[in-house]
C-alpha cells in the first residue's frame, strides 16, 4: 500500500497558526502574572510573525531549485532577524518606562527565540523532505 505524503502548510498559514499559539501562551503567562496584555504585546507578535513570514517565504522559494542559494538565504535570514530583534529591543528599552520596557523586552526575547526555533525546525523538516536527485 502506498504511503500518503502530507504536504506541509504554506508559510503564511503555518506562521499564522504559530502566532496564534504564541499569542495564547503569552496571554496566559501575562494573565497568571496579573500583567496587562495590550497593544504592545500584540505589536511584538505581529512584528515577529510578519518578519518570520517574509523570511520563510523568501527562503523556501530557493530551497528546491538552488540548495546553495537556500543556505545563503538561511544564514542571511538569521542575521536579518537578529539585527531587527536587537534594534527592536533597544527601541523598547529606550522608549518605554523602565518597568514596562524590561518586561516587554523580555517578552520579545522569549518570543524571538520561539519564532527562531519554529522557523529553523520548519526549514529543516522541509529540506529533509525534498526529492533527491
């Protein structure tokens, strides 16, 4: 009997589902800690979700037909996400009062790592399932 192969979700719905899950988990942690969850936290989720969607779409286009180009895009994507994250954390800490800024910067850092793990796992699994020449 032939084994059915499952196609992974395209990057936009996959990142959207991950963003909803990450948002729910973040909201739950904030609720347990009795912290207000508002537009700043949603902004962090939308920023990381949007950046991850753009980078994954760009990286996955090169995966099948240009493996070397894919590796270059993967490494470039890591650098872009790191630099954008550092600028975002610096802006958060500079623009917000200390108590709010530190909490939001820590939230950003944890979510950054979660999105980084998600995108790396997704790209690794997708690259393993490519047809071999």
